């Protein structure tokens, strides 16, 4: 299932974890806090310096479908759509 901007969803929550990682901080808690705020059918967009495969798996267990795209060197955008049934 592709995740697109044209999907009918509440306003997306956008989070850039690159500054946290650059400062040596683990952004997992921040991402999970934001993910908890995403309503059913909602969208969390995470900007990261790599494809966070373990995070994608973790949020999949929470009812999210993920789609990752490399934007440029050291820049990935990962869109997490929460299932409408969640």
C-alpha cells in the first residue's frame, strides 16, 4: 500500500530527528511520543539520516504502515500511516 499526500488523513505530525542524532541523542522516545499522538488514519513523517528499519518494524507492531524514501545523501523521509482500525 502506497502512502500518498492525497490520502484523506488528519494533519500530519512532522518530526526531524537528524539534529538529535547529530547531537548524539537517541530519538526513539521522542518518536514514540509523537507516534502515540497520531490518530487512526493519521500520518507521522520522520526525517532521518538513514532508513530506520528497526523503527519501521516497531511501529508496524503498533498498527503503522511505513514507506521510506531517500531524499538525498544522508536524508530519508519515512511516512508512517496509522491504520484506520487502530
